[in-house]
């Protein structure tokens, strides 16, 4: 993740400095160039807005608390744990309290939203 941020910043700085070194051209205000500029700014704003919404939703959805019930086939007992959705893996999970649980191939898990109890 840090590499992606650093790469993005490097691209922004490179574009900024290459744009800064360009010689200014006499501005001509035509309707098509003004329309192109507004479309570019609008597209950039739309992309930033949609990216922010997507990242916000991923954060919100990952922090949802789920109730995970583990059923052991050998003893026939069940145990329930509170888990954040982002901490739920295919073969392991981490509870809200920080307990890391690895699941065997025989154990069965049932996942439900914690507000459905």
C-alpha cells in the first residue's frame, strides 16, 4: 500500500515539474478549449468522488462486526465469537479481543451479522 502511494506521488511530482518547465504559449480562449477544460475538471472530480465513496464503503464494510459460530464435529460443541469482517479469512480468524483462531478442515463455521441475534 505504501508503495502505491509513493508511486502515485512520484508520478504527480514528475508531471508537475515537467509541466513547470514547459514554455508558456499565448492563451487563446476558444469555446472548444474551454469546454475541454471543464470536461477534464469534471471528469477528475467525478473520479475522485467515486474513489472516495468506494474506499469509504470498503472501510465501513470491513469494520462490520459479525458473529461467527464454530461447530466442532468431534465434540459436537459450538463456540461463538465476535469478528470484524476484514479479519475473517478462509482458514483463520481474529476476534475483536485479539484472539487468533485457526480452523481445521473438519470444523464448520456459521457466519451471521451480529445484529441478527
